[in-house]
């Protein structure tokens, strides 16, 4: 039996005279890369809102106003970043808002009741908050229940515990003042201080926010974990088939949300030194909205950390721009809903254009 070897050089003419195409030599549109960025739509929207309020609101671009806008954006952005990563991984967390309050309550009540250094309470709060995040991820991966059900249950439990334990321990719906306790000045400097840069008062939360954006972007774009996040969000079964640790990835993402909640909770506590147990309800939707405006898909597998930051900035500009323009703030939710719809439509159009330019 003889064996015939095809000696045609690679890239030679195919049968019938048809020349095969080398994908490395194919031309791609110069618009393909920028149009494929998830945050493109939110950047366009943010520029439009910036120009609009710069014209409509006197003093919107003053240094004091810029500091106010950045602060409002950072308080949302700190949570929007890990929420965006979780959404890229195909899940979301309805307990994120009240988890912020829970972390603040634990820090305050533990320090006060134990007469311990504030940093001890903050450490206990970090462990407890991470445990809540791990619980969400564990329940999701073991029970196979939708994240809506799992985190809604956690949301309700935390809401009840926040109120119940605060009234049981402190006798009221708010915690005791801890402003004169040991460690408070240093904790305030880390989580709630103000810096002056170029005449603009910058809250330290802005630095936390930018740091989290940089870290999350590096994880998504430069590490194996980032590949895992996109894989489990795009197709969980396919990711599992090629060896991606789906359960560990999702648990880690929920713990990332918990870490963001801890940072936000400590800022809440050390800004005012007391915490109201009913705070945080409804904020989880704002975090999700910021991530969606920034280009994340509810279905998972698409989005960026930078997009979530732009979404939070858009939220901050709109909320404060309405005030600077002296409009009725009752209309804020209307504008927020309109931004969500417009951003989603624009992101869909951008993705279709990106596919068309391939």
C-alpha cells in the first residue's frame, strides 16, 4: 500500500484554482478595536452629559463642584467595579446594598461593645463580610439556584439582622458614636479623609475607587483569572469542560463584591461615626445600573471595569448636575432610567457595528 503526500506549499492554490486566505493577512477595519470596547457607549454618554450640564448648570465645572461630583461617583463606583466583574461572570448580587450597612454596623457595634480598638472591629467586619460573600457563592454553586433567588434571600436576611441586632444591642435603630475611641483618627484618614489636589478637594474614596478600577482591569485583561471570569459568564458548561474552576471563580467574585461592601461600609461609618441600620436598601440596583450603563451585559461574558467606572461617573454627574442646575431633584430617577435605556441601546448598536467591521 502506497502513501501519497501532498507537497503543495502552504498557502498554495486549492483545488479548483481557489486561493485560500491567510487570516494573518486579512485586513481589518481600523474602527474594529475602538468599536469593540464595552465602555465606548458609556464614554460617549458621559461626554454628552458633561457638555450638557456645563452649559445648563452654572458652576458645574468649578473646582468645588468637580470634587462633589467625583465624591458622589466614587461612593457608587467602589461597589460598581466588583459588581461589574460579577456580572461579567454571569451573576449579580441583590444583597450588595445592605451588605455595605452590615459591614459598618459590625465594625461599630463590635468596637463599642468590646471597648476595642477601632481597627479590631474593622478586621472582624472584614472577615464577616467576606463570609457573607462566600456564602452567596457557595449557595449559588451548590444549589444551582438562580443568583436572583440566592441573593434576594441574603438581602432579606441582612435587612432583618441589621435592624434586629442594632435594636437588641444598642436599643435604637442607630449605633452609638465611636468618634472618641482609640484608632478612630487613623481609620478616618484611611476611609474618610479629604485631600486637596490642584485646588480640588478630593475624598479618599476617589483613590479607593481608582485603585479598584486599576486592579480589576489588570485582573480581567492580564491574568488567567480574568479569562476564567469571561469564560464562566459566556458559557459555564463550556468553561467547565476545558478545566475552568467555575465554582471557585464565582465564589471569588462574590467575595470581591463583599470586599467592596466592606470598604464602602467603613467609609460610611468613619464619615459620620454612627450608622443607621436601615441604610443601603435599594443601592444594589444603582450598582447594577452603573455596571450596565458601563457596558456589562445582564447575560454575562461581556463588560469592563473601566466601563463601570464611567457608568458611576455618569451617575455622579447627573445626580449633582441636577442640583447645580436647580432642577427638581424628584426627576432624578427619571433621568437615571432614561440613561439606562439609552446606554443599553447604544451599547447594543456599538456591538453590532463592531461585528459588522470584522
